[in-house]
C-alpha cells in the first residue's frame, strides 16, 4: 500500500474543517434566531404579566373599597367593575353575591356565587354561599346539594364557616349523620 500524499491529507483535512466550520456556523445562526425569538416571547410575556398584575391591583382596590360602601348599589357597581377588570379577582364574585343578597336580589346573588364556584371550584366558600342563597329562596334541595359538595371537600371548614348560622347548621348536622 502506498503512503498517502501529504498534500491530499492537508487538502482533505482542510475540507473537513471547513465543512465542520460551516455546520457550526449554520447551527449558531439557527440557535441565535431561536434565542432572539425566545427573548421576544419573554418580552411579550413580561408585558402581559405586567398588564395582568396592574388589572388585578385595580380590581382588588375596587373590591376593598366596596367593603366600606354602605350603599348596596354603589357596592355592586364597584364589584362589577372589579370583576370586569379581572374576573378571577379574589373574593370578587363572592362579594358581589353578598351585595346582591343584601338588596334582596337573590337570583343575581346566586348567579354571582355560581361564577365564584366556576372560577374557584376548589374553594368551599362559594358552595356555602350558594347553599345559603338557595335556602333563603326556599330551594331546600339545592341548598343541600351545595352544602353536601362543600362538606365532601372540607367538613371541618364548613362547620367552622357556618358556626352561628342557625339556618344552615341544622342542615349540615343532618347531612353529616
């Protein structure tokens, strides 16, 4: 076997190194493009997050302001603004339900409590609030349904939350038996 020509070896090595360099360059350009897109996505996410936090803060201010409002109509207006700004604002729909309930508008109260349950299905307060409003409407079966749901989730929390509410405590005791 004849020894390889050194010029051929150097030329072959140069071609291989050049091809490797081109491959590295293509990969670098591809990764740089992905990184720029990722940075743009992050900037977009950051702006959305900033906007969402701002909306949440404005909504919370309205919910908190509603607690000191004596006029139920003004309270309802503040709470409607709050949930319009940020539907998942903490306690927004529950407070709206209570505001409607204080005016005797039990159907609207039930709608608000249903929305609270839809948005926060793992919190028992919405179920207890629904039970209370249905009990006040004379809908015993629906009141029991929502109390049972809350009891299934957190029996002690329901008993603690309803302590002193004679209208529902007797139903809870009966359901527990």
